[in-house]
């Protein structure tokens, strides 16, 4: 009853069934990413994919059987979920949780399953739709360069098969940053690939990595990223914040003094510059990762642009000591929004932590370690 799964998914796919169509990343050279380092990319056959879907169906039948035996008429409720958690394997628990949440969404893994031959991808997606009729949305990661290599007709065929949304790690629109980070794409690749997805009628999420320009390209990174996004007009712009992970090539560049990280305040200032220069698009800006210092910077463009800028300005207008308090409180999980600073008890608790860590000379290191633990 087993089926194969990869290591990651977008936060927005937390309720999705994870099905692995390809293994690992076909590029796997980005300096800032450690997810697939030490692994080899491989394509799974249609037979393997279909067997996994069939095994999911068998697991679904078994979970429904448990529900009937318990007197719940096939419904997957908390009691059934609890029983499965007590006795099931990781995959069985995953399917039960998916059913409990409605069984409506599927995320195709791994990093770039759009690299599959179009005919094979269409057949695999169609098989998922036929075997799991409750599914309403199917999504996948893809690389811009791969998408730029697909014709509009191919992408329309993939959409008609059932692919609803594509998640793309743009990271930056600056050719200098993309080259330095060994991303393997150009700004033009991002624009061509993104436009083809939009024109084909598939929902598009573009991910931006705040701070990726470091102190080498503090303005070029946000300005060029805004320019590229303006040319694409994706449905979603999802913010992420750079954290340099040990074991990556970027960590070696940082340790050797070749790359200089921005402070969190500098990253926030870059975020403001990015949002300020998003023009003529109707994207939804989303900050759905706890790594982002200001998760409340989100909203629909252009209507909520001024609101998002006002959140950033509110943070930047705080005194240096209060900004430090917020950064530590955010990284320890005591704060989620700027308004949490208005809680006297929490604020005093964080201030005591700041004083203690400063006295021990561990404040900056602690904040950095806490950020890294959120990856």
C-alpha cells in the first residue's frame, strides 16, 4: 500500500495529497538551496506513477472501511483519523489527513515535474483525476526555463488534463543575481515562461527570495524583480526570506567574505522597494512563511499596495530598540504581527530576553540560529 513522496511542498499545499512524478531537481545547482544536494534527478515511469495512484486508492478504501466499521458511514472524522494515527504508516496517515480535510487538492512532486514529456504528464494527471474524483485542484513546481520550452498549446493541454496551478521559484529578476546564485535562468526566461503559463490559463505563483541580492545588489534585486513581475502579471507573488544554510555554496561564499548578507531591516527596506515598484498588475501578494519578518505584508494589487507599504513603514519608523525587540519576539514565536508589541506582558518578556542575550554576547547569533531553524 506504499506510494512514493518527495521532501517538500509549498506551505499553501499543506492540505494536499503529495504524489511524486519525478525525483529531486534536474538543475540542483542553485547556490542558496540545499534541499536536493547530494541527490540525483530521475524520471518516474507512467507505470510507477499509476501504481502509486492505485495504492492511494486502496488506502482510501481501507480508511473508508475503518469508518464504516466504527459506525461513521465512510466519513473521515476526528475519531477515524485518531484510529488511523494509532495504527497506520506515514503514507496511510497522510492520506487519512488529506481525506479529513476534504480530499480536494493534489500537489505533484518534486522540483520540476513539468520537465516530463507533455503526453506523459497529461496522461498521469488525467489518471489522478479519474481515480480520485474528489480532486478539484492539482498543482506542481516548475522551472521558468522548462516552461519557456513548452508551447502554449502544450500548456493548454496540461491545463485541460487538470493541472490548475504552477509554482515557480523566480527568486530574483536581476540577471546579475541569478548568475551569481547559479540559478540557471535569466530574467527573459522568467518572463517567457511565466507569460506562457498565464496565457494558457493556468494559475501562476511566482516566489521571490527577499534579501537574495545581499549587500552586493541591494537595490537591483528588488527593482529588477519588480520589473519582471510587472511583465508577467502572475496570480500570486509569494515572499520568502533568504537564510544562508550551512552546506550550500552560498554559505561558503558568505564564510569567505565574497557574499555579504543584509540585515533584517535592510531586507525589509528592499521589500518596500519591490512592492513600491509593482505597477499595472493584479497579483495577490502573499507572505505565507514564518521566515518573513513581516508576515502581514500581504494583499491584492493595486488596491492594497498602500496598505502593504504602510505596514513596512510602521516597522521602519520604530526605534532601533523596539525593532530589535520585535525581531527577537518574531523569531521566538512570541510575536506574529506588529500589533503584538502592544501586549505589555509579551513585550516585557522579550525585552528581558534581549538584555540577557546582549549581556552574554549571543543576541545576533541567537536570532540567526532561530531564523535558520524555521527553514
